[in-house]
């Protein structure tokens, strides 16, 4: 039985170029507000109801062809549970957390028809765990239970976005 040996690199040949390179990831914007502080901390009797909005934004970098800034925008708005609100008053807002977490990505050798799904599915998938962790930390550090985002189906989000663009 013979063993397969990996091919030795050819001297002087350029190393293979990765089709997707993450150049940098960063917090582009972060905001956390507790409008009813400090009273909300003593008045809140149950964990707040949290509404999450998520968006993916892509901006090509004109100065560097093939480089794109992909931003995952997450807004978490918490309010009192409806049964916890007194009488007919609308539920009080507990906190608002807004996070824009971005990355600069370089795409090389990707077919034109694959660029959009890479930018709107694969890049956000790489950013998501970091954004999820930041949002959990900031809400916990704000004195509330951490907001733990469930995994996002970025393929479904992209397909939904394409469907909306097609009907518009």
C-alpha cells in the first residue's frame, strides 16, 4: 500500500489566493439606552419582551476593487410584558440596544452570479457570532438578562430580500 504525499509547493510560484478574505471585523456603531433608569430596575417584575430587527448592508469599496464592507445591523428593543403593564397603559420601554457590526471582505475569483449570495449570506454568517456576543454582553452589563440571538437563516433572509426586490 502506498502513502499519498502532499504535493510540494513549486518554488517561485505564488501561493493560492483564497476566494473570500476577512480583512477586518469591527464595531461600527453601538448604542444602549435605558430610558426609564433608575426606576425601571425596581419596577420591572418579569423579564422584558424583546423585539429584534436585523438587516444586512453591503457597500463596495471604490478605492479597492473586490473589497466590500458588510454590516450586520441589529436593533433590540425591550418592553415590559403586556400583562405586567398597569391597566390600559402601553408597555414601558425597558431598553434599546443598537449594534452595527461590520467587516471588510475581499472577494477574488468568485463568479459574478455568486457575489451577491457570498456577500449577503456567507459574510453575515461569519460576522454573526461576534455580533451575538456583543449584544449579549451589552444587555447583561446594562443590568438585564442577556439577549441571546438565535441562529439566523441568512439564506432565507437573502431569498426574502430578493423576493421583495422582484415584486417592487
